[in-house]
C-alpha cells in the first residue's frame, strides 16, 4: 500500500473523514517525508489533524509545544474522546510526584503536550531524550514572534531544544502569520530550509463589520442589541478582565441570554467548567479576554464581537476565525469609540523594560533579587539564557517598534473605507487574490440593519466534541487537576 493510500485509510478509519481540507494533505505528506514544515492554515481548517494523523503512521512519540494549559487540556480531552488513551499534558498544574512519574513513563505515550517553559527544564529534556521522537510540533507558532520577546522568552530557546531532541521531523503550525511572522518563526526555530505550506486566510462565510460608537454608553446599548437579536452562541472579546465581568453582568441583567465571563485570573477548575458549559450549549455568550479560544472546536459559533480594539490584526483574525466553522453564515463585529485607540497605545509598552532599567539590572543585578513583576522576570530569564545587555536592549526596542506598527495596522483596518476582506487577504496571503466583494462581505454599521439582512439562524447541528455532562465533571476535574 502506498503512503497516500495509508494516509486516506487512516483518515477514514481513525477520523471518519473521506477528504482533506485545503492544505492538510500537503502538510501530512511533508511531515511523513521527514521534512521540516511551516504550515499556515486558517482557523477552523483542522490544524490538529496535520500532526495527529502522521503520529498514527509514524508509531512512536509526537511532542506538541502548546502555549496554554487550557489548550493542552482541551486537545488531550479531544484525543480521549476519539478513543486515544496515550495522550498526556505535562504542565505546572501537576504535583511534583505526578510529574516525575509521567516523565519516567514518557516512551509509553503517543502524544505529549508541553509549554515552552516546561520543555526547557533539564529533567524534561533528559526524559524526552529517552523517547523516539518522530515529530516535534510547535502549535500556535505565531507566539514565537508575538510572545517570545517581551512575554515568554522560553520560546526563543526552542531551536536549541529541537537540536537536543533531534526529532524525525519538525512542524510549525499557525493560523495567522504575515511575511514577517513567518520569517521570525523560521529563523527562531532554525528552520530556514523548511517546506512552507500556506493557504489563504479568506473566510467568505464570516461577515466583517465595524461599528464606530460615540462613547461607552452607546457602545453598550449597541452590544445589547446585537446579543439580543443574534441567534446562536457567540464570543465577546475584551482587553480588560474587569470589563469581562462588568459586561457579563450587564448582559445577564439586560437580556435573556445565558452569559458567563472567562479570563486568566479564574482558577483552572473554573475555566474548565465554563469552557465545557459553552461547548455543550449550556451557555449562549462568553465574555472573555484572549485567554479563551485557542483550540476551541465548536462548529456553530455564529458571531465574534470585539468590545475593545485588538492590538494587532493577527490576534483579531485568530479570534474572528472561531466563528462559522460549520461553513454557515456568521459575523464578526468590531466596536470602537474614540478612546479605544488610546487604551491600546497605553498597553503597547506594558511589560517591556525601559533602557535605563535594563542597564541598571545588568550593572547591579543584586539590587533586583527581590523585585517582582513581569519586567524583572523577563530580564532574569534573558540573563539565564546568556543574553547580554546590548542584545536585550536591541531586541526589546525592535519589539516595541513592531507592536506600534501592528497597532497602526489595526487602526487602518478600523478606519478602512474599502473592502475589509481584501485588506486581510492582502496583509496575510503570499499571493493575494481579488476577493468577491458583496453586501454579505463587510461594512460599517451604526445599527443592526445587517442582522435583518442576513437573518442569521440558529443551527442545532453542533459537531463540537462532547465531554459527558455536569454529573461527571467532578471525576473529570480530579483526573485533570
């Protein structure tokens, strides 16, 4: 049996599909050929299949670097739902005894999920070196560019770890990467000769809307109208944890919708329960920060609303792409007031140490031994991985320039008079195509007329993976936490 025949046989028998979505087959063929691969597939196009299917044909260990604990747990739960028992997430939620036991048993697992901060630990690397690693996957690889400088520097040592582990193949997966981000991913993973498989980001079934509001009161009134008149589940994104709580309470009071809020300050148990309630249709609306959504495989989300202006077009598109995965009509609405741009401008420099602080830290490190905060943790980690003052200063200055440029691009999108889908395609696609602009494509809204025009209907055929209902969650939580 040829390799392609085996691929299709596994696709049908393991996953229940007859055909691949655009890009999937090419990625799988590249991985099975032992090629380093960068795959850029739109949100909802089944990126997980690109490493899950090869793992069954390769037969040993596949290691997946994942940015969020909630995402790892969701992926393990989905694999368990599909009947896979040899999947494990090793993260900071584990007790030391549990972690040590799992590290001793790693060769028994087919899928091993870890964060960059976990895989960079010497004991973990040593345990992984006892495994035959067929495939190393960097999931949500755009985080290397967006997070790896001013937030999570362990992303910057993944190339070194890759060489230590010597996997059969390496796969970097993302849904959103423009030319600069693709360059960053390949450079920082030392994959310059990788195959690049890039499909269009265009999602014609998602209407792209913007609504400019005079102030927060009018924004809230418009939001209430949107949520009331829209049918089907939806997500509302915020830049502020406090606002997720405030607006969730506002919508609970003003509408009949079942609403909850979700942000990173909630306990793992709370986040897990809220996520599963939404997945199973027990909640209509989630008010969330960007902590919610990576890996959420819910097919019938009908709308994604941004209450605040996102900091960059990559994050915006990643979040918008969670709507309409069933191919049915959905919409994305970006709400904006004149104050929103100032809010994001104030956040651009947040957490990035200034040049004077970097200089003092390197000159007199003992002064900062007890200092708390993201800036100091960042500098300590850079020092640990051997970067000097000049290299850190240049890196962070460049990162700040990139963040300012990214925010300006988002402002350009907000104020755009032309076709928003064309703007996105031109920004991301290597070979931009002319999109078919129409009323159902994009627009500027000051009312809910567009809801009447599209007549968005409730779709009850939700193909999202299910975990048994609330009665069984105590047992699930004990296993996961």
